[in-house]
């Protein structure tokens, strides 16, 4: 019943618009500050590697993620200095415009989970909850945005490509 309300109701769409605008503004401004302010992830990555999230027994909880940071992210820090701010900015833009809303929310949740696994909590849990609600709402979250036109266009375009031709005549 709640899922139907979330996915189909216009009141829910209006409430979701407020949530996605708030979350989008947060992502957009974070990305914009990093894009214009000389962002460098090296210090953050070194700190996450040196001080991983530890369990009650003192061992690293996300050892695989720490290994990823140490052996891939840190050696390719220039790549991450580009994709992190650009990703934050694009997630924010997608949420604010209501364009590919569920995809934008999904990638926002992925970034928040990455921040948590690196040991930074901040407002990430709240953002994950809001992002999950937007993802669960699907199309309705972007109903009052560009998804009103973009999603039907994508559905029409992909439906044309999925038609099979019968050559048995």
C-alpha cells in the first residue's frame, strides 16, 4: 500500500520533489565547491587507509575496500580528483532537474556508501535513506521534473530497438 502511494500518488510526487531538491542541492554544491576549489583526494585516501573502520576486535571491517583504496584509488588519485567532484555535481544536477532521477539517486547512494566504508559518517546515513526512498519511488520521484519527458522517450526508443522482425514469410 505504501509502495503504491510512493510510486503513483501525485502528493507523494510533490513530497519527493522537495526531498530530491534538498538532496540535489547538497550534492550539487559539494561537487561545485570541489570543482572550483582545487580538490585533492590524496589526503582523504591516505587517512582512510591509515585509519580504517575497525570492528570490536580491532580488525578492519572493510578490508577489501581499504585494499581497493590503497592499490587502485591512491595510485590513480588524479582520476579520482576528477570523477568525485564531477560525480557529485552530476548527481546533484540530475536530482534538481528531475532527470534520470532514480539513476542519480542510485549513484549518490553508492558514493555515500563509499564515504561510510572509508570511515566518514557525516550526513551520509540520512542521504542514503533519502536516496533509497527516491529509488523506490522510481518514475514518480521525477514526475515534476524532466523525467516527465525523458523517461517516456527512453521507453519508446528502447522499445523500437527490441522489436524482432519475423522473416518466416
